[in-house]
C-alpha cells in the first residue's frame, strides 16, 4: 500500500516534470522561433516607377548604366534618396529598353562586354548580346528586362528584383 | 609549507583541482604518442588564438552596415596593435580551415576512421564544415566589397536549393536583400553559435581520442612524449600565424561594400574549387557539378568506415579515390587563380578596387560620418566627381582614365583651358582631340592655317600670325579660367594686355567677350570671358545654351551629338561638383 503510493507519486512527479518541461520549453520556443523566422517571410516586389534621367541624355545604340535613386528601407533604417540599384538603358528611337544590371545567375553586377557589343558578368563569365539575350556562361536566363516609359522627356523604369539562378523570372520582395 | 601551497591545499580539499589537472595532462594516450595526435593540438592552437583575438576584436567591432567597415578600419589602421590582433585572427582562421582539412586527408589516408573511431572521424568532418562556416560568416563582418559581394553570391547559391532555398536565403540574409539583420545574423553565428559548436566538437574529439587514440600511430610510449610533441606543434602554429601577420601587416580590407559597384566577386581560397565548378558546369550539368558532386565527396568520406572493408583492396576503395579528390580539388582551385592572373580586364578591375580601398582608408583617417563609410565615399568631392564624370560625361569626353578615345565625339579634356591646350587648339581646332569629331567640326577656322576649302584665288590672311601673339592669346585665355587657390600664373602685364586686345578685337568676329561680339550673328562660338573658370564650366554643364557659355544654337537638334543640358538630370550640387572636378583635373589644379 505504502509502496504503491510511492510509485504513484513518483510517476505523477515524472509526468508533471515532463509535461511542465514541454510546456515551459514550448512557451520559450514559439515566440523565439517566430522572432527568428520573421525575416524569412517573402513576397513579390510591388515594383515602382523610378526616374532614370532624361531621354536626350541617351544615345541610340549605346547602352548606358544608370543608378536609380529612391528611398531605401533596411530593417529600421530609412535612407532618403539613395542609389537603389543599377539598370542598363538602351535608346531605340523615342522608346527605351531597360535591363536590370544584376546578373540573373547569382547577382553580380553586369558590365559591358569587353569584346564587341553586349553584356558580361565578371563573376562566372556569363555573356549576353546587345539585346540582353543569353549567349554563353552559366546564366539560366536572359538579362531581366524592365518596363519603361518616357514622360515629359524623362525615362521612368519599373524597378523590380527577381530571384537569381532560376530559368523563370520570379519577382522577389 | 609556503603560503601559496597552503592556499592550493585549501582549494584542492574543496574542489579537487589537482586531480582534475592530472587527469587532463597525464592521462595515458591510447595507441601511444604520434604526430597524428599532435595535429589535433595544432587545430586547438588555432582555435585558441581565434578565441582570444576574437574576443579582443569584439571589444571594438560594431556589427551594423553603417559602422562595420569603419570599426574594422579603426582596428586595422588606428587602434594600437589593432593590425596584429586582426592579423592573428585572420591567419589563425586560414590555419584552422587548412589544418582541419589536412586532418581529414590524413585520417582518410591512414585509416583513422576505422572502428572504434568512426564518431571521432565524423566530428573531424563536421569540424571542417564549421570552420568553413566561420570563414564565410567572418568574411562578411568587415562589410567590405570582397566580403559583401562574395556573400551576395553565396546567398543566391543557397537560394537555389530545392524547395527551401528561397526561405533559407531570406533567413540568412535577414530579408530579400543582404542588410542590417543579415549582418547581425552572420555576427551571431560567427561569435556565438559556431565557436561554441567548434569547442564542443574539439572537446568531444579529445574525449573520444582518450578512449581509442587518434589513429595512425601504433607505437606505445609515455604520455609525456605526446605532450612535448603537441606543445611543439602548437608553438610552431602560433609562430607561423605571427609570421604571416607580420608579413602581411594584418589582414586585407577592401573598400566599403557598395551594391552599386562593378565588383569582380571572388570567394575565399577554400571555396575556389566550388567557384570553378560553378563556372565549368552550367545548364543541365549545374546541379551535378556544383551540388551533387561536392555532396558525393562528403558522403564518400563520411561512409569510409563501411567502404573500407577487410577483403576489398584498399588501394582501389580509399587511396585512389582520395588521391583523385585531392588532386581534382587542388587543380580546380588553381585554375581560376591562373585565369585571373592572365586576365587583363580582371587585373584592371582589381586595380580599380584596390585604388578605391586606398582612397577609402585615406578618407576614413579624417573620420567617418555617422551615416557610414559608403556615405563618406559618396560625399567625397574627389570620388563623387569622378563617378559623376564617368557616368555623365565620359561617353563623349575623355579625361585621364575616363572615357574611350576611340569613341569620343567631344573634346579631350586633359589640359583643357591651359596655355598649351589653347595654343594647339587655335592652330588646329578640327584635330580629333579638339572639335573635329563633334558637332562643331569645321565651324572654327584655324588662326594660322589657310582653310583647305577656300578657293585659291580668294584672299586669306592668318588671324594671329606671330608666335608672340599666339602665346599672348593662350596665356590671356588660360588666365580667364584662373581661380583663387590655383597655382599663380606668371603673365606680365604687357602679354596680358596684348592677349586681351587680340581676343576682344579679332576673336569677337564670332565669339562673345563679356557679352559683346559675334559681329556676323552666327550664334555658335562661345563666350570667352571667364573661359575655363568654375562659373563658366558650371554654366556649361547646367545648360550650354544660356549665352554665358554657348548660345541657343548649342541645343539645336540638327547639331548632332551636341552636349545636353544636365540641370534636369543632376542636382545643382552635383552640377557644381562635376564642373569643379572636371576643371580641376583638366587643368591639373587642386579640387576645391
């Protein structure tokens, strides 16, 4: 009788300790995990129209690299009117074609090709022709083209970012 | 019994520290003393140096995008013995990765994975991964170009992982882009999670080695011999780390991370093999070459205890594959180094990056603003002026290294406004380095050469014939652009008066001088008063058609490739800056 009593009490204590431990650790783990995971929530970028200089500053057949200036938020920091990203602009008559200067392979900055027209990424040797089409190297897709419009002589670019390294052009936040 | 001994005795009675010390230092070594077990001491020595210098660095370093580069700069270039502490940390880190990898190669070759040492073997493999993780997270902390770009690329590689890639990438970067939270996460991993994991692995390996030895040595002998060997090897490692630090004066620091720059990103040396594989394998082969092949090597090493079985020829199952892996990895790592060494374009980009790093250090010596090192670079007149010229002027003009002389359609600006430039220009305005390839070709006649198109029977006389007159005009016009603070110009009053007389009487047929002139009303030739001054240059950049420089014809669409106005594209401050920068570099005077 006394022995049974003691065993029961031990068992109850063990259950209590385990259950209490699980509840306590869970209570700690859930908010901590949510806290750590918070930046992992992704979403498609809204895109925004950013001015990229005057149309008459662009010359036909001559790609020009332009820095887009707008407000930039990084966690708690809001920087007013800083360089947000670079695009390559190419004038075609009164219209302008634009490509993101970020390599679709792994995100290095794409420059002009050292040999002839076109673009080239210095990191893994991806090469693109003058229309942004993939020529050689590891890039899985063409340069990412961006929408443009010209308003009162000023070129506007719909600036977006895309996921790197994929064959498809998936927008990221 | 001395006082010290009595204190020791008192403590031992309550803590048993003497026994613990004896246990730690005099425990018999299973398998006997060997150089293989001394290698573990070398790894531990590296880790010890890293822990000590790491904690020291933490007392100065500040992990935020605004402060990280500046605080590392401070350690490297300002703080007393900072370069030594940082250099020791840098070189001990290289040593940790190299020695851990060497232990794996040695263990595989010597059969150190055999029963009962499988778990210790896996811990050694894990150690390599943890050391590489420390290298990757540590490389980001200076927030310089080298580390930042390498991590951007590696973040995107992480993002390629099936299913969880995008999630993993955002977890590591702290969001869709590498920013403040990503840096804080790398820092947390670098100074807390990974070092604790390494310490646990090293402690566990040591315990396991106590049971079964390190493998690779069969001789038995006293433990004291092992301690002597271990201390010797550890000492050698520390001396080597000091020597490397002294040789390189600390550790490299590139310019502050600039997401807008063209930077030829390269990974750390221990990732060069994977880097080259990524360049070689693309399309369908990318997954195989860059992910599955390295995973296969890791899996092969982890499974060695079962691959190497009695009855199978060890030369075929272990030694040959191991030799192939090591040779292949080394060859692939050397390939990109050799390629870069022969690549003139890479050399140029690298030289540019080095020059920028030197400029950043020079600027930071005067103090970094609270907005951070990148803002410091952006606001520096010299660097900002150069960047503006590169972006807005160099597609037509050439000045110094900026612009391409083969494609230029406007005047080469080296020397623009100096006596030599003016003298050469008025003699041959249509030379390619002056106006010959631009919208004003064949508009200005030479002052002393008969125009080729002029019929032979028409009378012609030079506008300025004598060398003395030409010199006077050149000196007078050059002085128009002088500003307070420029080096003084030695022009005597007579030369100046002669120059002014010629300019105001003979050049004003077409040019304006103080708003007067252009007798035949062509509306093309520019104002000469103040030619080459800051005000003139600024007015020309803002809008060439105000008559303060050129006139309304300057923006005539029929005048192909004419200079555009920049007051719409650039802020007034940027117009002023690029004008002052261009003028200063053209004339070779200080920028102010």
